C-alpha cells in the first residue's frame, strides 16, 4: 500500500528555471472540476453626453467572466531493486533521489503545457515578425499589452533564444547606451537577465529550458519570444485582468509552490521499492490580450517572413 511522504514532497529538487510559474502562477482549488470566475478585458466605454435633467444615465452591467477547468492527473513512477538501492547508500537515500527525479518529471510536464498554451497557440494570439529590428518589435508588443492589463512586463522564451537576442547589433548598441559595455559579441553572454531587461525596456526577462521552449513544436519555437503582463499570485483572477493561472487540485496540505503528492511503497511482484509523484493541474489562459508573441528571432536576425498580426 502506498504511503504518502510529506518529507519527500517538501524536499528541494534540481529543476531548470521554469517559465510556467511566472506566466501562470498556481491557483489552488478543492475539486478537480469546476468554474473559475475571472476579470475579463472590457472594451472602452464612451461617456454619455447630453443627458436630460432627472433622466437616468445609461448603465452598462459589468460582470465577471467564467472559465471551466478540469485539473487532470500527471504522474511519474520509478523503482529500484534491493541491491540497486545499496549502491545509493541505502533505502532512504535512494528514496530521496527518486523523489527528485519524479518531481522534476512532473514539473517538466507543467512547463510543456505552458509552452503549448502560449507558443503552441500562436494562431489565436496577437503576434508579429520582428523584421530586422528586435527592439522595435519588443517596444510594439509592450505598448500593445499594456493597454489591457497592469503589472510587470516580461520577455520570455527559451534561454537559447534569449542568448541569441543578446548578440543582435541593435541590442548590443542599446546595452552600451544603458551603461552595459560589451566590447565584443563574445561578451554579451555574460549580460544578466536584469541588465537585458533594462536595455530592452521590460521589467523582467525569464528564460526556460530548451525543451519545450526551443525544440517544442518540432523546433518552431526556437525563433519565438513572448511578451506578457505577469499575474500577481496573491490576487484572485476576479479582482484584476490576468493573463492566466495554473489551476491546481489541492489534494491536502499543499503550498502553491509545492503541488506534488509523493508516495512510496514496496512492490512484492517487482521485488522493488517504488516512488511516485502526482499532481493535478490545468493551464488556463484567461486573457490572451495580456500576451504578445514575436517571431523571427533567427540566428542572424534576418527577415525570415512577412509581418503577420492577429488582432483582438
């Protein structure tokens, strides 16, 4: 019989920097299926003029929007025989190692879902090619999304693509004007995310692992970067317009930063110790208007396609 292990759940594990937690902060729910209320982007209303004395003003009803969610299970299980566990210093040390492995696997699943919801859904999201000027494209994206939501602006994508961006001539030139002095292209890889954000006019730069942000979508994502307004995890989505959240089914005792259920047991049939991690979640993209995707970040910053924009 599987035994839940809160100690293994709380244990830190070595994970690559993930983008999903920034774009879609966890939102705990107490059931796997339900309805989330959230604030939707509202069209600007024209103020009424010429109202007759004592006549009731024209009124527009403002209500929250709704989005159905289904927090689906994701699970990873590993096992090892008795003799194998001895190579790791015994049962407890092997269990700790196994817990780190399975939690990383579950975390990677959530990251893949975030990439699919953003870069994978580009056809339904505002987007354009940067042409021959990345800075102009980023400026355009920031201006566009800032009309729809409030919060920190974030440039995100694969770490490899962000490193490529640092080598662009117009970006190197901008860095020099903001106090960052790379003497050659070889120096720009040492530029921090904070320095790059300052040079590009965004608040935050977040780079994710190559899989899924670069190699996802059969490699198409490698030329993508996104600009988004980051949701405030402490604010309910109904209180302000947010890009989205990760709905997490709280199976008991979870903290938003630790959504795993980790269990272990001995399997007599396998003659092996088993450790597994589970989580129940769904990525919910609530307001696409708070996201803009830029394409064309090829190696030489050459124009690879004509500008294309989907308008909302």
